[in-house]
C-alpha cells in the first residue's frame, strides 16, 4: 500500500457564460473597480442565470473531467460544495445519475473553501485503501445564490463555477500522484464565515432573525488565512520532501491575490510560481482550486511532472494542503452548464 497513490488522470471545468465586471457592480453598489482590483486582484466573475444550479455546473464539469480522463464511468462521485441544489437530499447522487454513473456511491462534502482539498484527501485515502478504483471529485458553487447583493463587503468577491478531477489508482512516481495531504479545522469561530439562518438552529428566521445570506468578517479571515495557509503548506511541502524553491506551482484557494502572495513570500516561493486565477472568476469557494488548475494547465503553465502545492482556508474554519505532481493531461472545458434534462 505504501507506494499506491491516487493519481489525477483528467480535469474539466464549467463556467457559466454570463460575466459581471467590477464596473457593472459599481453601478449598483458603493464600490469601484479600483477598490476591488487593488484589494483582491478580482476584475470580473461568472454568474449563473436564475434557475441554473450548482448541480448543473457540477454535471457539466464532471462530464468534462471524465472526457479528459478518457473514462465513461467512475465508481464514486464526491461533490465539494457550500451551495447544494437543496438542503435535502445531497446534490451528488443527482449529478452521478445525470452523468450515467447511477448506482455508484455519491455524497456532498461541506468544507466551504477547503472543500476541494478535503475531497483530495478523502478520494486519495479511499483509493489507497483499495475500496475504489476511479473517483470523480467535483468542486462546484453558485455563490450568487447566497451572497447579499446589497452587501459590498461580500457581493464583490464571489463568483459561480465548477471544476472536477478524475483520480485513479497509481504509484508515487506516476505524474499526477497525490503525494501527501494534511487537513485541519477550528470550530470555535463559525461566525467568521457563515450563513447564519436557514439551518436547524434558526430554520425559518423572520425579518428580525439571522440572515439567510452569506456573511464574512473579511479582515479577521485575511489574517488567519495568511498564517494558517503558510503553516499548512510548509508542513505538507516538507513532509513531501520538497524545499519551497522546488515547488513549480503554488495553487492556493483563490480568495485574494494579496493573501496568496503573502503566503508565497513567507514560504520563500518566487512570485511567478503563484497561480492567480481570481482576476477572471472571483472567489469560487470549493471550485476555486480545480478551476485554477484547469486554467493554468490550459495555458501551458503546468507541465507533466511539475511539483504542485495546493492549499486552502475557509469557513468552518477549515484548512488543508496537498502536494502532488502534475499529470500528462488535456483539460476539457464545458461551454454551458448541463441542462436538468441530461
Ligand atoms: O473564501 C474564504 C476565505 N476568504 C478570504 O480569505 C477573504 C479574506 N479577506 C479579504 O480578502 C479582505 O479582507 C477583503 C478583500 C474582504 C477586504 O479587504 P481589506 O483590505 O481587509 O478591507 P477592509 O475590510 O479593512 O475594508 C477597508 C475599507 C472599509 O472602509 P473604512 O471602514 O476603512 O472606512 C470598508 O468599509 O474598505 C471599505 N470597503 C469597501 N470599499 C469599496 C469594504 N468593501 C468595499 C467595497 N468597495 N466593495
């Protein structure tokens, strides 16, 4: 078992076609392109049309990843998301059925912005245990359905999108191997990133009850994100036996370019190895790391065998990092979310 690893064999993505620029937002909110771009690196984000769901994006991204891997099926579907199609049931079984994988186990994984890295460790452990051969891991979000459009502290930050990877059984020397992962959580500050109403604690909040919109204490999250991502990424790189200067690509959760550059500086990683994709898509929570990977690979910024360090921090609080090599893979892009009839 020691040499057995989960290996990424395919990657696919789906961004909804509609784009909202910072200038568009400054027409309806007290904000500006200058403020948003200088504080975050974000210039625009994709948003779904009303009625298009996380499951629609996840299905399109999942189909693209399976095509990229040259697979028609998988034996487990994991969907990392904060914005499921409904509170009950989970969205993953519907995605599996729409992909023609009906009958395989499928479940949602809720770790907010760390969801994809949580999924990487989960998929990796299940493959290494011998229980599963081929896992489809999808990160998909429609934050436009939970942000308060009148709250400039959050409305300018988030976007919708989905991306997915296929993981299969391989060895540590196969390009694409997940070499080491480490996760963490601190549940003492759930208030820092939260949708306070609508769950079992406040199921049907009235006008004066807790909000059913997303809320974030940005400044406090910023400080904790830099410190925690730095420690987590350093630990995982060292356990993988990598010195920071040996990392070819640093792909952190795409919340804020300033956070990623601050983490890279503390790790001693050159700025040009930091993948920054938030300019085009904003913060897409659980979808952000696979979207950034897919984008960087499509541009030729990732080549087979590259040492890639992933790290995430988000609501929960949760965090995690993963050290992997980049596979020989052709990313596939779905141009439209899947229609519910698929
Ligand atoms: O996805 C989960 C992880 N999330 C993150 O990692 C996000 C972490 N946090 C951040 O990225 C940053 O804290 C933000 C981008 C959210 C905010 O940047 P900041 O530099 O920390 O700004 P701030 O919150 O300290 O706000 C500075 C000022 C405030 O005005 P005053 O109080 O100084 O007069 C805000 O009211 O900027 C104001 N402000 C805005 N101004 C124009 C806040 N939002 C906006 C806005 N446009 N959209």
